[in-house]
C-alpha cells in the first residue's frame, strides 16, 4: 500500500552525488529546508514516459513555477549518480535538480519503494509528485495503484494548477531553419528580443525542401511555429509580434 505523507517531514537522507570528478554529499536539509520545492519521482532514467513527457514538461514549465514562488524543481529516481548525470545531459533538464536515490533510502522513507523485479528493475520508485515547504510535504499526487506504469496525476501541469491556478504557461516555439540563413538569423533575433525560448530545428539539405513543404506547405526556411500554429517566415513573425503587442496594449 502506497503512503500519502502530506503533513509529514521528508526523510532525512544523504545522497552521494558526483560533480565533475568529485563526490559530494547532498542532504535532505540542503534540498528542502527553508525552501518551497516541487518534487517528482519516477521509475527510472532513460525510460520512455520519464524521458518523453514527465521530465521535459517539468523543465518546460519551470519558469511558471519559479514565477509563483517555487525555489527548485527536484527529480528523484532510484538510479546512481552517473546514470542521472548522463540522463540530464541527454534531456531538456537545465531547470531540474537531478537527485540520485541509488540506495532507495529516500524513496523507502516516503513509502514509495515498489518491486519491479518482473521487468528487471529491482526496487524502484512509484511515480508521484509532491510540494514540499520547509521540509514538510503539503501536497502529494500519487499515481493510482494499477498494473503497468500509470501516468495520470503526477505530471507538471497538474502540479502547476495546484501551485498557481490559472498560471500562464510558457509558449511552445520552434523554428525550422538552415545554417547560414540570414532570414533564419533575423527570425531568431526577433524571438530572442521578445523573450521566447525556442527549439531550433536545422534541416539537412538532403530533405529540407520536402520536409518544409510537407510540414508547412511552403518552400523556404525559416518557418516559425508558436503553440502549434504556423506563423511563417521572418517577415510573418515580425507582423505577428506587432499585432499581438497591440492586442496586449
């Protein structure tokens, strides 16, 4: 039976963490005392749901969390520090504190250690998230106890809705581009000036025209997308920014 620890203090654990070529001992007190911290815990680094959705979305929504008083976002997994460090490099994780609970001590203390020996994982964490304020758990979102790896309530959007109902989420922006393209550079400069964090998708020459045509029905780069809507090239983006500024004003 999984345990809801709302109202209780987090376990006092020391995590051995590898920083560069040195070992560091990271304590629960360092992570949580005097801070408002969002924690999400998951079964394993490099696993599908954890890599495709759980971790990236927390990283993406981090600015909204920070804007509303959260001091840190912590990812806990029963993996060693070398695995967690490599996973951080592989993922969009610049806003996340990666915590390796290699011995499972923190997870066991939270009542979230489960046996996944059937798939060769051994003891791992059940998927959950929680809000911790000055070392005390004030809210937990625990995935339902059902077969497989449910992912219904511990996601970043659910936690943000609890921390700050109605919070504005960062826009999702991507640009199809090519190296050395002046118009692409102009579009990126516009996005940067407006404070947009964007994903740059440089297309190789061997597929560029076909890819751009198939995705946008247009023939050239750059092509900018914002929240799933095609804005277009640099001039289109410039006009879109001017129009939306007038709307806000």
